[in-house]
C-alpha cells in the first residue's frame, strides 16, 4: 500500500519512467517490488497493466539476503477508473493510489481531489461521463 512506503525507501530513485501518457489518469497505484535490476523495466505479475517504474541510482545496494532491489512501480488494475469510469472507483480511489502529477523521484506523492473522484478529468468529460454529486 502507498501508505506503507517510507521516504527512506525512495532515497535512491533518480528517475521515474512512464510507459504511457499519465496526463488523463486521475490516479495510479504505487507499490514497492523486489526486482533484480536497478534500471531495467521490472517484470509485471499483477492483474492489469504496468504504467511506470522508478530507476535507482548507482548508490542503491541490493539486499544481502536476496540480491534484489526494492523499487517503486506504478500500475492500474482492470477495474480502475481509467477503464471503468462509472465503476467501483468512480468516486473514490484505492488505498495505494496517488495522483501521478504529485510524483517525483524520491517523492511518495499523494491523493488529490481529482484522484479521489472529484471534478471529472478531461478524458471522462470527452467520453460524456459525469460523476454523481456527493
């Protein structure tokens, strides 16, 4: 969960790589994954799709026990708002979700009115979808 990510977990991040345009995404889910590389695109084994990931700098040391690095990945599930605008997360966001515009290397990011289902995104308006008023 996003709430469990500590600032110390992100100290070696040098760059965030986005695999798709995040302009119209109200939120992305973020998690810390153990992976074998500091830089390459990490493998993805969840339902849904990988949206982005962090690259670690040369000062990031692998775990002595596993030889892996703890890296942040950004992803979306098939039932998230970008695929089902009127679905489960029409007026809320998953606990590990953050507004992608608040993310930077070494910065955890946070939820915003938009990520929580506030004013509809431009993409939703273009599709003719309006959110119910709370």
